[in-house]
């Protein structure tokens, strides 16, 4: 099966959506319980910090869905797939001679 840019864009977008959804399921109750602020929890979507680990350890025991683990690797893999798909799709359009929808770089100085 040949991987096209559009397949990577779709897969990357789905992975990002799922990663953010899993983060929200993991941290919404923790934020609601006051263990961590929304601003601090925002850092947990892109990486693991000591604050995130402590908040999950303290407040995660009472988490209704029973989610005790969150990893940001899904978000980063989704971003990688999305960006790779955008680059491949752009190169494919340039190779085919299509200029529709492609922003050409300009030097402003």
C-alpha cells in the first residue's frame, strides 16, 4: 500500500484528536478537584512534568473512568504524521504542476 500525503494528514489529525481527548479524560476531573489548574494541566498534553505526575498520583485514585496513565507521545506522533503528510502533499502538487492552494514563499526584504 502506498502512503500518500492525504492518508498521513487524516491519520495525524485523528491521532491528535484522540490524544487531546485522552488528555481531557485524564485531567478534567483532576482540574475540577483543584489538584492542578487548567494552565498547569495544559503542559501535560505536550509532555510529562513533575506537577502532572503528582497531580495524577494524588487525585487520580478517585478518577471515575479509572484512567491512571497519560502519555504525550500520541500527540507528537500525530503531529509528525500531520506535518509529513502536509509536506508530501505539497511536493506532490508541485511535481504535478498544480499551483492551486499553494502559498509561494516571498522575500519581504
